[in-house]
C-alpha cells in the first residue's frame, strides 16, 4: 500500500472534486441515566443544542416528576443546559 493511500484513507468524496474528513473534536458527556434509545431526540442544525423527551411508547421506570413530560436541552457534547416541564392542558 502506498503512503498516499494511508494519508487519504479517512477522507470521503463529496461531489466530483471535493473531499472532506471527520475527526473527533471532544468526548461526549451524557449522564449515565440518559439512554438515547428511550427518548425522542431532536437536534439543531450544524451541531447545535440537542433536545430530548421521554418516548411515551416505551416502558421506562420514571422517577421524580410523576411521569409529567420533561424536555431536556443538551449541548452538542452531551452536557445538560436546561430542563423544563411541559404544561399539560
């Protein structure tokens, strides 16, 4: 294998003559009790905040707010920024 192939193995073709590569900028810091497969997740464009809400279709042990819906906002790295209850009408 040539050295040029090793240097470019992590680059991906985007279009005809444009290449890009992905690399890890920081570690994710999700709280241990946050299992994303139990939540509905929505994220902002281009790596902004991430909002999660418990998926009511899945059976999950709920503690604290007696099952009242809560939306939690996290940074792109998984650190919690805010959390608020959803008012039920």
